[in-house]
C-alpha cells in the first residue's frame, strides 16, 4: 500500500492540509503514534484503567479483525450505542481501519428512537454497552430491518481478544465515506450526517491545534460525550491527533462529577457547554474545586453568555474560549482563541474555513446586519443519509453549508449569535425539536394543545418553555405542572423537559392553523 500520511504544506499560510491518493484516517490517528515513539505513553485514562498508545493500536486492529470475522464487510455500517470508554475508541477506529463505517449515536434515547436509527441507517451490526441492553433489545424486536449481528461491547471484546493484533488499513481516499453522526432535524427525526475521511483531520488541526492550541503534553477532559460532534472532537479526535491523553468518564454529567475529575485526573484542557458552566458556577458557591491543573477551558454547543465567561474567569482565573460548530461541519469553524477573544461573541473565522452571512434571497448582507450563516471548509459532510431534500437545502452549490444559524458580524469583525432561523432549540448543547416536546405534552389526558419555544434562564441559557391549552382550564395549577413535568421526563430524553409551564386560553396561529412560535418568543 502507498504511504497514507497527511502532509502540512508550510509553503502556504496557514499550512495546507494535503492527502495522498490512498488514505485511511485510522493511520494518522492511531498507527502513527507507534512510529513516533508513543507506544508506552498513556492515551486514555479512566477510573478503572489506563490504556497506552501501544495497547490502543493493538485493540483497534483486534476490533477491526473481529468485525470482519463476524461477516461485516467493508462499506457496511456499524451502529454504536456505546458509552464513553476505551472500547468506544477501539471499536470506532477498528471499524474504520477495517473499512467498516461506524455510526456512534446518542446513548440517552428511547426505544422508538433506536428503532428509527436501526431502520434508517440500514446497519449490518449493532454494538451496545450492556447498560443499554433492555432499551436496545426492545428496539431490535420492534424494528423491521434485519441485522446480520447485534452484540454487546462485552461480547465483541471477547471476539477481539481472540483476533489478530495485525490489520492492514483498508484502502480509502480522503473523500470516501468514513463515519456518520446523527443530528436532530426539524421534524424531530434524527438525520444521518455522512462524513468522509478528511473531516476529522481538518477539525483536529484547524480547531484543535490552531484555534484551541492543544499540545502533546495535554490531558483533555470533555463533559460532552463522544457521540455528540462537540465531544467527538474534544475527547476522541483532538487528543489523538496531537498525541495527548484522553480522560474519560462514563458517569452522568453533573457539576460534582466534573469536579471529581478535575481533582483526580488533573486535566489541562476542559471542554464544557454553557449550561454546565453555569451549573458549575452555582456549585462553586458551596464548594470550590481545585482547578489549578487546567490551563484552558473551551465552550461550544450553544452561545456562551458573556456573564458566564466573566464570572468563570473571576472564580477560576481561567479563560473560556467559545466557538460555533455543527454536526455537519463536525466542530468549531468560528471561534475565539486564547490570544484573540471577545466575550459574548463566537469569535472569528477559523483558518482554512470561509463564512458568509446572507439574507432571505441568498445575497450577502452588510456588516452589522443579521442573516443566515453559511460555511465552507474541509470538514463539511457529504450529505444527509436518505434525505435528498434536506441535503439540497443545506449542502449548497460550491460546497457551501447552510448552518441555519442567524448571525451578524460586529464592527470589530467578531461573529455574534442571533439565534436560530427555525424553531429548533439547543439545550445543554443538544438539539431539541419543539414539536417532539409538544407531542409528548399533548399525550397527557388534560392537555388540548401545546406550543414550546426557547426562553433564557437567569444565566442567559436557552431552555424549553411550554404554553398549554387545557381541556378544562380549572385543572391549571402547581399540581398539574408537577404531573406534566414527570410526564415529559418519562417519555423523552432527560434534557428536553419544559422548565416553565404557562396555561393559556389560546395560541397565536397563522390563517392555516400553524402555531406562530415567534410571537410566543416575543
């Protein structure tokens, strides 16, 4: 096989990223470290074990061989419902090295969600952590699509232990399909975002190195999980690109959990989301954790309020650099840097990317005017799987990507978030469809109609707010609010429940009966 290493061409500024004709991304992210002398360096740390780069490389080959031995062929798809763990890393890159397409998905979903993902992805194998057995197996029973294999991580690991630790990387190219991530859509159904081999190289160099400033001696901890595009970069690709150490926790995200990680593992770079930073600030009023090891904090997933940034810096002495990314672009493409930042903004355009702000007719707006943000760069996805209409509306001509985010550029050249161009909400960095929450509310016997919009909480972070018409207005009250809260939590992912309930007599609608959520926001 030809040399498949990445070249950074220093004759250009920033250095151009160049790929050879034959390129499998598992080589620079995994195998390269053995040649560069990192075999004994710790690649992954957890509460239970340390995994060196040498062990990781061996595990990747074993998992790749195990998948092939199960009859999974190159270009077929492997759905992963796997918690953050060394096994996640090994299975993900093992699949890629073998030519199989891994699809890590949200581990907090319901049976119906997994049923949809199984059928939509057309996966040949489903791999899941044992903790999710009940939910996943019920989804498998209900799904129409027949898989070749479904097995737990434990079962696959036993197969991998018997497999060879030698595996030649499957021949590929920078543009060939490498992996998918799923992103929520305006209909509530997730969309399969199809990424080529080049995507994670671009984000790791452009976002991880050039913008955030990651180094080989860093230890990286991400509160966002690896199934999410933000956590995917933070805890998976960025550290492996520079030869740093990954700190993983499979525990539910909370302020207390992050504080324990700070003090036990002493990370140098911490990746959070605005909602969590605000929660941590409140928790710090009672107990201040030891953050002395952290040299850099990063935020993305939703706009970081300037007040949160300033209070965090005052309490910890550490700067949070905020940025804008998306699943379709994989990570941050507009970002602040440690040397160039402005609170309340998403920063400037990341090197090797282009952005433009356009009006409703697609024409560029004047600086200072709000419009829809488009981006173009080396990490953008090929398409939405099995969704040509959405692909055409988002992946535009000349490789431009419509982010759906409303932005303006201020007088200093920084980009400022103006909200969404549609009704989608981001809660804790994760997309929520208001129609999904409304549908759950309407399932309650006392609810006639419901409309959900985003509202800023006291920290300036967006949360769902419900406006509800009851069958019997006399049922309104605190007791029903509590009942509706539990009803929502029982039927949806935990972060989607409304934080406020308003019982109203009517809802603003168009002549055709469509709810005018913008009027509720006003």
